[in-house]
């Protein structure tokens, strides 16, 4: 993997990234695509729940909570805000 490519679930809170690849398949992949997680979509990691999972992300102007196992299947590239 490239230096800046990482799973979405390890993006620090307050960090920004662009979607590079979805590694899930089937219904899970369809759901991610329906949420707008397509190539080069900008994502911001907003906050964790008190238990640490799920994490809230801003995607295309909407706040979406994703569990760590779902977010780990979304590969992103860290970017500056």
C-alpha cells in the first residue's frame, strides 16, 4: 500500500481523507456506495461514541456513523483539510 493509504477506521478524529477503494462486497458494498462512498469522496472523521465504536464521519454534507468493522473495509488517502 502507498504511504498515505489506510483503512477509514484509523483516520484520526478531526482528520480528512479521500476514498480510494472499497474492499467489501455484496450488500455491504452496495450500502457504502449508496451512502456516497465513491472514489475521491472527501470524508472527515468527527467523533467517537463514548464506547469508541461507532465513529461519526461527515460524507457529502451528511453525518454517518460507521462501525469499525465497516470502516476498516474503506481504504482512504489522508489529505489536508
